[in-house]
C-alpha cells in the first residue's frame, strides 16, 4: 500500500460553488431578456449595431484580462461584458442587411432547442448513451425527406438514411471516405480519381487531402456558360482516366454553387458515373432548403440515382449553426469505412444490430444533441411556415435582380438563382470593387464578392431570418443612389 503524504489536508476538498436553482433561473431570465432585446433590434431593422465591427486585429484580446479570475464572478458581470466587449466586436450575421456569403439563419425556437440541448448535456455517440438523441435524429431526418420531397431511398426504413453533421464540409468528407474505401481503399489509393466542378466549394479539395489523396488526383471539370459542370467534359475526362488504367472514385456535384448559385446537371452526371461505378455526392448546402417548396423540386432531378446528398438547414431553414443534413442511399459503405468498435463501446443493443449508432456515420466519436433544435423549428413553423420563409426571399430577390437589370450602370454576372444575385459595374473591376466598398461602408448592408469569368462580381445572398422585402428594396435603392452619384 502506498503511503499517503503526511501534509495532506485534514478535510476532503469540496467542489466548486454552483449556481442554485433560483440563481440559475435569475441568470437564465437575464440571458433570455438580453437575447430578446438583441433579436428585437434585428427585427426592427438592426440599426442599433453596425453590421461589421470597427475593430483592428488584437483589439478584443487586449480588451480582456490576460489571466483567468481565481474567484468566480457574478453572472451579471459576464453579461455586461458580452454587451460591452463581445457584441460590438462581432459581425452581425443576423442583421437584416447582411447579404454576404450565404445566410446563417437563427430563430427563437432553434435558440431554445439549443439551450435545452446544452442543459441536457447529452453525449449522443451511440444509441445506448442516449436513446432519445439517436431516435429523434432519425425521425427529423425522415421528416426532412418528406418535407423536401427527397427520394425515399434516403429514409431510415431502408438501407439508407440520414444523419446530422456539423457542416457540408464534414458531410462531403464522409462521402469521400466511403467512396474511397468502396473503390479499394488504401491498396488502390494512387489509382483513384475524384471529379468536381471548377465552381465547387473549396471544401472538396480539403476533404480529398484529409482523406489521403494527392492534389493531382482531383480532376477539376470545366463549366458551361451558366457556370454548371459540363457533363460532356466530365465524360471525356473519365474516359481518358479509364484508358490510362485509373479508377474514377467519386464525382462531387453541386446544386447551388457558392459563387453563382449554379446547378450541376445531376442526372447527366449519373449517366457518366453509373458505367464506371463512381460514387456520386451532391452538395446542396445552400439551395437544398428551397426544396421544401414543391415548385423548386426540379433542383432534385437525378437525386434518385446518387449515393449521397447533403444540405444545411442552418443556412436557410431557420436553424442555428451547426446543422447539416447528410443522406446516404446505402449506409453500408459509410459504416464499413468509419466503424471501429473498441471493447469499451460494446453494448448489447449495438451488438444485436437493433439500433443506429451515429458515431459510425461521422468522423468524430462524440455527438451533440443537434436534432432537438431542428425538431423545435419543424414543429414551431411547420412546413407552411418554412415555405413562406423561402418564398418571401425568392420573391424579394427576383425584384432585386429586375432592379439590377434595369440599371444601365449594372449588369448581371450570372443568372438569377433563388435568393442569390450576382452583378457587376459595367465600367469594370475597379468600379465594381469601389461599389462594394461603398455599400459596405454605408453600414446599411454587407455584401461579399467573387470572380466569374475572371471578372469581379458582387454577391447578394438574401435569406436572413429577419430580412424582408422592404430591406431588399432599401438595398436596391442604395445601389441606385450610389451608381447615380458615383461610387
């Protein structure tokens, strides 16, 4: 027996002093009151705070103590510092004038679902670690299949099913891993080739690097005049690789590209992939939410033939980040690639094959209870409310595109795509850059840019929770005024 040190404390140490239930209620009410005021500002137009903070690198770091406190501080002081130091240095993604990148929707039901998820403190890596966490996720993913008109092969009652990933980047990584191993894995890795559009999201390139591929194993397929993948060029590249003894492993298609909102021809891509056995993954991270409206389900053409599909409710479906819905037609290859079962994770339900263990559907072991906030959103708004959300934004974006097209100093840089307008100044890149800088400096709107046909283009992504047609009209008026006065 090991001797204990003689100078040990005479009394056992006690844990920290937690909030009492009453103190927690009081702090919680204060936090909710603060958030309610924050959201009310956005709903009223968001004029109390600038969209982009006026801070320099290091300002936030220097504004805070260099060491943590030894003694706990009252919650009121924390909330005061959030209001005083954090929010003024935060880009206001929920501002109705935020049109940059793609939307990152939030909503009161989703916030409350996230709060309850955090309070439950669930680690949902397996069914046995929280049955409700697993089974609710299975349910809400099946609900999404129905709500968005997805193929039945993505439902959980067949060989496939859905899972919530943190982002489309993680979803596509899982597709890459499953496709890699289905095509022979490590033994065949040098011969495998992956194909994606020149307009695809940069995450595809990162994913293939993480999965062990070299950069030259990624084939970048040219696009057509509308910036969608050229299926004829894809077919020629696949045939050339096969002729050299290489193995087409995966084709990553995009429905709603980041730069222009282009939609790759999924059905034609499947025609190319089928004969060579390549996995087809479709990334509809932004545009997929629109298919909750039946009139936009043409975006799903060919989806009944793909191996995997993802879209992000956290972009345009009123659900807080992070929440990416990833579906597979057959979960077998995914589990073959990602399932590792050490003894300490073995349990009767899993061993019997009676349950889904979502840890086998993702790269990390641990899982948050993400389905709770999505369940709150679906139940609070219903499919009718979600359709109204999408339709209002598409209608407002259509009006904005008409205003751009009618302005002699502006021109569309890509076809209108749902809630995305891409345009440029007719006087060229420098004028377009100045216009973007002036719009963003106005404090009334925030836009981002891209390059299309190697020319500078401004992007307006309409889709924020609190963005209305009136806000979009204000942006159109601002553009007219700036062009008239000269940016």
